[in-house]
């Protein structure tokens, strides 16, 4: 029988990860966003190279808007770079409002370098591995544990299909909503952003409803 | 504007702490997750809610600016799809990574599904939705 951390230790750990990120990088992080950027590394690298080429902020903003319009299929001529994107990096302790100057500073729109997003995903793996080994929970297995077996299915094919479908829904849903537990849940709610509070409330309540429906009612 | 090295360091430290914490809370354990979603145990929910409270207080003390965020058309349907997928597979984008790290090899299938879902979202958005969805992590 393995024991997990009490709630307060978990809360402290999650808060530490989020606050540390903001303090060191002036940004907020999102795991689904990191996945998205790493999976589309070619186009992300192209944008990064473009960034490096432009020193003039206006030229950079326009080039980014054009590239984003081309990539996302947004109508040409409309600004695709949001004035204040969610999780926008801003200097700590600075109350300067970019919108007040008429347009945002281009430097404030620059996302974290692609390589750092890959580092985030690799580090999550390493952190999880260290936790599993040090707690004695590490065990190579071809199932998802007794919980999944008892509550969902013991059939390997059905399990594989459910995990894949669930994964597709998670991937599609998080990117459509613009964030996941970390981006909307921790960083967004931590900043009291209405969009993140709405998203977090909806995905938590949906998960509750689906869990009751699937595994309790049906 | 922070240096590239500082941002890299932030990502590495945060990734390590996040992976270590998520695994030790038990988010990768389907039974524990289901106990949270069916209100049999509030421990993991309190972990998440407690973290949000600490972050709100810390950001207020540190004067981290509150960033507005537009509630676009994709937020609610996206969150519904995410919540459904989370309840079915037991994974959000970070959890399957820690599951694989803990030895749960089928979680690789969840990761494959997430990969397909993310690519599908970008493709369909470019073709049909044309939503400016913003990004949680910059």
C-alpha cells in the first residue's frame, strides 16, 4: 500500500512550481501549450528565426501577424496577435499597460524559446521518474493499474482504445480551450483571469459528470 | 525581458517540481483520480484548490499583473472535451508523462492520442474555426 502526499503538501508543490516559473521567467507556463509548440516545431522554429531577423518592433509584430494568419488560416489583414494574450509575459512589479501605448511591445509577445518548452516536458518526465523511484512506486506494467481495471475495463484492447480516444479529447480540448490544468488551472486562476476560471470550472465539472455517468450510473 | 538561460532554468526547475509533485499527489493513479471526481476523497481537489489560493496570494504580494483573457468561442466546448477525455483516460497533458515515468507503459497510448488531438485541433482551427485561442504558456 503506497501513500500519497497530504493535500497541503501537494498544494505547496504545485504552487511552488507555478510561482517559481513566474519569478524566474516573467511568464506563465502551460503544458498543453508546450506540447503544441514542440509538436509543431518546424513552424515554431520558423517563427523564432523570423523574430531573430527583426529588430524593429513594428516590423516584427506585422511579420508575426502575417505568419500566424498564413498558418492558422485567419483572414488576411486582421490582427492575429492578440493585444494581451493569456499568460502574457510582463515584468514583475511593472504596472505598465502595453495597450495604453496603442500597441503592445513586441518583446512582450515573444513566447519562451522552443527548446525551453521541450525542456519542460523532459523535466516533468524526470520529476515523475524520481518521485516513482524514491517512493517505491516504480513498476513497469502493461496495464493502468487496479483502479482502471476495476472501474473501467480489464480488456487490453478496450483499454488501449479508451486511452487513445481520451487522449485525443484531451489534446483537442485543451488546445481549443487555450489551456489545461496548468495553464488555465494554476497560472490563469492564480492571476484571476475570467477565461481561466470559466475553463477550469467547466473542465472540472465535466470530468465529475462524466465520471459519475460512466462509472457510477452506466 | 529575461535571458534565454533564465527561461530555460525556469522550465527545468518547474518541470522537475511539477512532475515530482503530480506523481506524489497521485494524479497518475486512476483510482485516486476517480475518487476525486466522484467526491469519495477531496484530498487531490484540495491540493489543486489550495495551490490556486497560495498562487493568488503570492501573486498579489509580488504584484504580478492580472492579465485579462477573452472568453472566446472555443473555451467552453474545449473545456468540455478536455474534461471528458480526462475522466476517461485519467490524463491531462502532464499526467501521462508522469504515468510513463512511473512505469505505466499504456500511458504512451494516451500521449499518442494527445499528440493526434493537438495536431487535429490546429489543423481544424486553421481550416474551419479560425479562432484566436490564445495560449496559456508564453
